[in-house]
C-alpha cells in the first residue's frame, strides 16, 4: 500500500467538550504517530508530500465545494480572537451559541446571517463543541485536504486496481460545506471526488456529474452526515455502515435513500451496538452489494478505526484481525471489477492499537 503523508497534519491540537468535560481532543497528533510507527515496521510505503505541491489543486477544489466565508473564518478566526484578547496564543476558539429556529419562523431562512458578535460567529460555522480552532488548525486542515486531492490526482493516473491511502487529519466526513463538526473542518472525501471531476480528460461539468464513475463507502463508526448531504441529490453512491442511534444523531437512518437525481444512490446500514466481526462482515457484504460496480473507476473508502472494540467513541466489537478481513472483502471486489481504491482516514481513537489496526487494513490488499 502506498500511503501519502504531509507532516503538517500533526500541527493541529485542540480541545473538545466531551460529556460535561473540556478535555484535550481525542482526535490528536498521537494518532498519526501511532500509524507512522506501525507503518515503518511494515512493508508499506510512506510517501511524504508537502502543501506546496498540493496547493494548486487543493485551492481549486475547496473553492468548488466549500463556502468561501466559512473557509475564510477557519483561516482567520484564531488570529481575530487572539488579537481581541479573547484567548491566549495557545488556546482554542470554541463556539458559544448555535443558530436555531424561532417558533413559527420560516425554516427556509435558516441559517440566516453570520452574527456580528465575534463569539457568536464561531457557532455559526460549527454544529458541535468538538471542533476547536487553534493557531495551526488551518495549516493542518489544508494539508489534510491537500492529501485527499493529491491522492485522487495520483490514482487517476495509475492503472486499474491501484490503491492509495490518503493519511488525512483532521478527518472530514462530518462537516458540510459551511460548518465544522465531529473533529472535521473540510470534507476530504468530497474534495477527493471533486478532484476526480477535475481530470481534464472528462467532459463538461453537467455531463460529468451524470456519469460520475466514483462511489463512496464510509466505514467509520459514525455516520458521515457531511459526505451524505453533499451527494444526497447527486448520482453518486454514498454507502455507510455505522453505529445506530449514535453521533451525529440526526442522520444515517436506513430510510435515507437520496433525492432527485440522487434517488436510490444513498444507502445506510445502521448497526446495533455490540456488533461482532461476523455481523459486521455480513453487513459489509450487503453494503458492497449496493455499489454500482458497472463502469465504476474509483471507490473512495472513508475508513475509521473507531469501530474497534476498545474505542472510547464506538460500541462495536471488532478486533485487529477484522480490518484485514474488511479490506480483503473490499479488495476482492475492486480487483474483480478492475476498480481503483482511494482510502481516506477518518476516525479511530485508541492510540496504542491504531497503528496495528491500520497496518492490518493495509495488508488486506496483499
Ligand atoms: C471523525 C469522527 O470519528 N468523529 C467523531 C466525533 C464524535 N464526537 C462526539 C461523540 C459523543 C460520544 N458520546 C459518548 C459515546 C460513548 N459510547
Ligand atoms: Zn468516527
């Protein structure tokens, strides 16, 4: 497996409100160190990349998909709060108040305008308290986004059945195009798909959207609400297996099948807590069965290791060997259909075992 890694993804280190406690965010740089350590004593290849080489495509893909004012907020808000004396240079911006609907208010007005108050504004661009913004958050967000875009650019030029792992951090599948949430600031899977569309060999945008030869399989423990919403009315498969009734709580139901052009392209597989390896693997078979394999060129896999049995944010019962079986099943199908696979890192919070689980997943392609 070829793993793409930009060292700037290590810079972001913030806090979160978990339960009633403000703690160092579980989504930490140590996660990546654990993965790198395990990779270095494995046979997988780490290719170090820089934001300079990914900058051009990344800027274009962010402009194409994310809200410009939201991106500007991510870029400048820490400096603004610091200059105003709200926080020290080492502290993080956290939201204070989220947008809400007035009784009987016209829901189409949502989300209204960005508040003038500096504290309030950070709530306008987030939907929970687990996306603090520290001084280097933006650098890591851009590096993470860049890794996803560059990986797609690279794999597009590779032969059928190629596999690339984009070592992204912060993750992306929870945020939409104007709000951070669930440790996510920019949606890396969305950006990768945009980068696929950007390939010059393809036809104009309207046509390209009609015959997108890319599908997304999301196997983080949590439902990828942001990715689902981006593709909900587009003819792109978004297929997710995730904890039932778990974070992010308001999306991920089995009844969500897409709308308009996207009708029947969206498939959710909520699983009860305690799901065993056997249960998970048979659900994965059903999920893979929903992929429109005909003419598919790239399968994007949003992979989270928070499905691991010891994960503090998960409730499944998978051990380390499960990841080898999971990627083995995916690889069997991508290989038999001559499809390329772009893996993007999402969650996974057991530092001690994350590297081992990651390498187990990589080994499924051998
Ligand atoms: C990318 C990713 O995995 N984001 C997940 C963020 C989840 N944050 C809120 C979790 C709230 C969990 N409540 C306790 C559940 C214990 N099983
Ligand atoms: Zn997760």
